[in-house]
């Protein structure tokens, strides 16, 4: 185990998972691995714990958080599940799909976690450690990515330590995240299923189950629905330049497919491998030895949509 000021990083053994559960029940925050990225967990039914998540992340506004459960049955008392949601849960849970559903009557989820909306974003993660932590806590867990607001998401325990060290008590180390980009966020609260955030489950996979095309948020509708979704995000310190064929003088080149570059997301041109490597690569190239990070084109299909979404936000003008 490694000690930062006030923050312990511990292997996710049964003893530390049990301790994490006790801390969460006591209203404290614990970072833990999921198959997508590391999450910063707090009791989703406790306003104080949820407020502490916003404070630790330094989120400028109260964006709604994803609520994590360990079993489909646990979702029943929190949200209203229709036939579309049930079909998607059967196909993709546990896994990187978050569903935005109407809040159930009497749902114990903190209104702060859902930012006062009448919907709740809910997901059942595929990582054994994540589910073990939720079970140990015995309650639904709100968990945004375990990084300071606007920064690159963490895919290892060390990334979490770099970002949140000194701000939280415990980081459970479960190794690198398999998927590497966040869950897909699908809004099922209205008649037309709407893809709010591309992620680990592709639009094509969802459309095949629903036998229906997904709508996309317009700039106008997205603002109230998912505050913060259009801002600069996932940003390294260096500027990011997209669709680069070669590096300009002094730039690092993040490659895709067979090519000469500083670092390659996937030499084979494999989108799953590229997604898993994305955030660690952005962190590694975010080095003052370079003037900027140039990124080779990534195909806009399948997981490439999630990768390009994160890259466009990393390249967006900073406020
Ligand atoms: O993969 C993931 O989903 C990770 C891991 C830790 O599970 N979590 C994550 O949480 O990415 P966060 O808080 O960084 O992202 C939450 C996303 C935001 O885009 C937010 O706007 C949207 O979900 N969201 C949450 N609740 C919502 C709601 N009620 N309506 C619309 N969008 C919502
Ligand atoms: Mg995030």
C-alpha cells in the first residue's frame, strides 16, 4: 500500500472492499474501479455524501451523477423501468450502458445526485470490484469519474491518486480499466430514445435491440438535459489538435493504425484497444517537453464515436 496525504491506495482485497463499504455507509467517499473508468463513489441516498463528491471533484455546477447498483432488482425501487429499458438491461447489464429513467415514487436517491431533475441515470457495472463495493455498502452508489472536474478521466488507481490524492480517504486498486471510456448514456425518459453520451456500448448495438434509430440531443435540448455535456472536458494541460496527418514541430503525435508516431492508440487499428488506451495516452503525452498533442484521425463508427467525442471535448476551447 502507498500513502498520499490522507489518501490510501489499497489492493481491492475482500478486507478493503468491506472497509470501503463501511466508509460509504458512514457517508465517506471511496474511489473504486469499474470496467469503464475509476469512479468516485458516495452514498447516493445521502445528500452530504453527494455534496462531498461535487466538492472533491471541484465541479463548478451540480451536474447530475450516475447511480450504480449491483443487481437489476435494486433498480426497481429507484426508477420506473419500461419495456425498452428492460430489454436493454437484459442485453447489456452488467456493462457500460447508463439509462436515464423517470424517478420512481418514493425513490430514496438524493435530489442533489439527480440535480433536481425528475429523472435518474442508473447503471449496473460489469467490474467485480465495483459490484462488490456496492454490495458491501448495501445502498446505491453515486459515482462520477474519479478526477478533478474537466480533467482527463482515470483508468488506473495511480491516475486517481494524481487527481484526488489528499481529497478522499481511500482508493481501491483493481488494475487498469478494460473498456477505458465512460458508459454510454441513453435517455429513455421520453418517447424517442436519445443518445446523450456515446460510450462503451455503441449506438449500433442499442439500435439493434430497440429496432429503432437513436435520436441525438440538439444543442438547445442538451443544455437543460445534461448540464456540462457540451463544455470543454477531458482536457490535458496541452492543446489538442485533431485529424492530424503528421506532427508539427514540437508536437507529440498520438497515432491510430500502422504509422510513425509518439504513441499509438492501436497499431492494429482496433477501436476497442484504442478506447482502452485513450486516457492513459493523453496523460502520458501531456508533457511540457511537447508544444501540443496532435491526434491522427479515428474512424467515426462503433467505439470510434465515443473516442472522437472525448477527443473533441479535449480539443474544445477552454474557458
Ligand atoms: O462509465 C461511467 O459512466 C463512469 C463510471 C464511474 O461508472 N461514471 C461517469 O459519471 O462517467 P459522470 O458523472 O462523470 O457522468 C455522468 C453523465 C453526465 O454526462 C451527466 O450529465 C449525465 O450522465 N447524467 C446523469 N444524470 C442524468 C440525468 N438525470 N439526465 C440526463 N443526463 C444525466
Ligand atoms: Mg467525468
